[in-house]
């Protein structure tokens, strides 16, 4: 009897087990549903709180506009989320490139170089105040025995004022040309940066000082500032550096920069038609710094340029003209007689470039381009007594054809061929890889 | 004489016209997009997995989120369209923008609510934003270089906003269009 009862109980237990498990499952499902509902409620509360927070900074703007009907406020407020909360206050960025140059008439001159590696840090203190810094290493290794260098490319604080103007102070890039402020390898065509914007405009050209930017409306933006300028006492008439880039040879880059003479700059750009940019800039400042026993104290460096870029559809067309002048160099050049590189009184250049996005899929975009440049780093010299001068340089004309292959938005492979009209020994094939993020 | 530039800079800073980084509130944007509307109602949108897949196919971009901030604009009981709020990263910083859509999921208007980058605020220009009007995820021309022209010096901001608008147009086509 006992056995029967036991077996019946066991059988009942076995039979009941799935039913109990089912009951438990149902219970669990209910609890999950409850939890989900509670989560939704918490989410809704959080969204409402965020909407309130987001609505708060918008109020000053609202005040300047016609008052909205009360019924509109809750709808948009409920839909709005705090944009600022999604972004980090501190953003890291970087870019770099490795280039290979192969002179076609001098294979032994072939060279591979980690041209530059740059780390950028931007930190936002509040909605209107931030600091931007870029740290750069060129040519892979910087030490006493190596030819690399390490530099701070930019470091400035920027504040936006209530009237929409942006003021900055520190070391910043001059608003000059097409390349100087947009110099990441993904932003330009060709393995090497163009000659006009390296030999005539000394990209990446930065000065220490203060700057102000704003808008006129209708697509006009302007920049102006008061900064350090060039230091003509650095000119070395015995080296060829001044022939490569007159301003590159005397720039100060915020390094114990002589500041007896300051420089002013102004730039105006118009982007009123989608795809079109037309602009120009002027920079001027004395470069002698009242240095004792220096013959070039009255010298003034002036740089002016005009640029345009038009990107209709798959085309990317650009043109730039730049003209530099160093005035009052007669007395200084008289002290350089016998040297190969006196100070030029003018240098200039221009280029035309056309690129066409030939092919694109989700991951890759192939853009062939052609560029023609003409530039002269020693266009004229101030007059010196007959027989003591150095002949002016001819205009070098360089044709470049090649292609950029973008991989996603941040990586670029480049290949091009450059033909030099004057110094044909420089003709070369270039390959490069670059990235920017 | 030496201090003239400094004086000019200071004068500019004091006398310039008034506007700020936050250009529009969502309420102002919806009123700009649908001036004839007399009511705006939240229309929270949650996409299911199948819809998210359709959005990815239509836009060629990851859907990024299942939840979308949508407001419906009404005149009486008639639906005039929707406004979708979104943020994208420009180069380093967030751009907050709103896309106005007609009931048939074509773009009605694009407004930039907040722009925080140092360069490229020209994406606020009406001429640039007008390029989006009338286009849809179906028309295939909501792309930089194919229907939308770039702004020089603001390539990343233009690309990311254009991608964002295309994604929203696809969301509208999949989940809102009538």
C-alpha cells in the first residue's frame, strides 16, 4: 500500500513538474514584462529630464525670435535629446603619411620617409571655450644625430563670444590659401603638397598671437589678427634654404619668436554658392626687430594670395595665386655680396588643378588629378651695385598627374608623376599612404 | 599708431551682430519648417529589426539607432509632415540638425540647430541647405558629389550631415511615408 502511495506520489510529482515549470516560465515572462515596462518608464523620465536640460540653453535664442505657440513646446521638447551630452569634451585626432620618392633620372636618390605623424587634442571647457593643440614629428626620429624634428603645430585657445565672433589666442595656422589650414593627407591631391603652397606660402604656416573670425552673412567669412612675423636675421646667404622657400627660411613658428615687430593679417572668403569658394588674404609685418648692427631693420615681409575652388558633382577644380615681397633689403644684401643666396625682393607662384572622381563604391573612391604649377622663389632682387648681384631665378614649372585612392573616409593611397620644366633631374615618381581621423 | 590693429580688433569684438552657436531651438525649427501648422505632436518612432535592415538598404548606411526623435506637424487633423531631430559628428564636434519631411518622405527642409566646429559653419547657408529640398532616399541624389555640392574647407561636416539626411530620408520612407 505504502509502495503504491509512494509510486503514485512520484508519478504525480513527475506529471506535475512540467506544469510547475510552465507556471514558473509564465511568472518569469510576466516579471520580464514588468521590468521592461519599468525600464520604459525610467527611460521616459530620463528623456523628459534631458529635454528640460536641452531646452534651457535654447531660451536666449528663443527670446530673440517671435514667441512660439505654447502647444508647440512640449512636442519638440519631448523629442529633443541633449546633443552636447553625446559628445566627449576631449577629442583626439591624428594624421600621418609615409612617402616614397623615386627620381626617374637618378635611381640612387630614391627615398622613403615617414614624412609626418601628428597627434591632435581638442578639449572643450564649455560650450564656447576650447583649446586646440597638434603635436607633430617629422622624418620619424628626432634626436641630435637625426634629421627629424618635433614641433607643436598649433596650440591655441578659442572662445566664441555671444555676438558670434570667435577669438583665439596662442599659436595658430594663418588663414592663407587652400592648403595651410587643411593640410591632412586626405585633404589634398598628390603624394607631396603642392610647391606654391610650400615654397611661396610656407605651409604649415603658423604664428603666435591673437585672431578674430566672424561672418558677414551671404556666405562671407573673415579672419584677422595680430601675430608674430618673420625674423630676417635668420637669413643664411650661404645656404640654399632661402632659395627653396624664402619664408620657410625665416619663419619663427612660436619658438622664442622675436616680437619687436608684429604682423597683421586679414582674410576674406566667400562660399555663397554651394561647391564654390573664392577668397584671398594679406599678411604684412616688419622683420628686422630693431636688431643692433643689422642692416635689414626696415625690411617688411608682405604676402598676398587669391584662391578659388569649385566642386561641382564629381569634379574638384582649384586655382591659387600667391605673391610675396620683402622690401628694403638693399643694405642687407650689400652685406651678403659673394654669397649665393641674397634675400629676394619678390617671389611668386600660381597653380591650376583639376580632379575627377572617376569611380566609387561603398568603400573606395578613385580620383585621378592633374596639376600645373609655376613658381619662382627669387623672382627679383633689390638693386645692388653692378656686377655684385646674383641673377634672378627662372620660373620653375611643374606638371603633376596621378590619383588618390580613398579607402573609407580616413585612409588614402596616392601615386603620381611629377615633371619639372627647368631642373629636369628632379622628375620623379611618388607613392604615398596617408590617414587622418 | 602701433596699437591701431589692436583697437580695431577690440572694436570688432564689441560691435559685431548677435548670433550664437545654438542657432535654433527644436521649437523654432519646426515652426520654420511648417509655418502653417497649428499643432505639433511627438511621434516617437522605434524601428523593428526588419525596418532597420530596410533603412540600411535604402541609405547604404548603418541605421545607427532604432529610436528616432520625430515630431508630427498638423493643421487641424491634417498631417503636414514630420520633423526628425538628429546629431552627427562634423570633424570633431556634434552638429545638431533637423530634417523636415513631407508625408511622402521627400525632404522639405534642413535646418542646422547647433554647430560647434571652428570652421565650416557655412553649412548653415540657405543656398547649401536648399540643395536637399525635394530629394528622397529613392531619388539617389542625397550624396556629396551626386546631387549635393560640398563646401570647401568643411568636407567632413558636409559629408556627415548629407549622410545623416539620407539616413533620415530612408527612415521616413520605411516607417513614416504614406
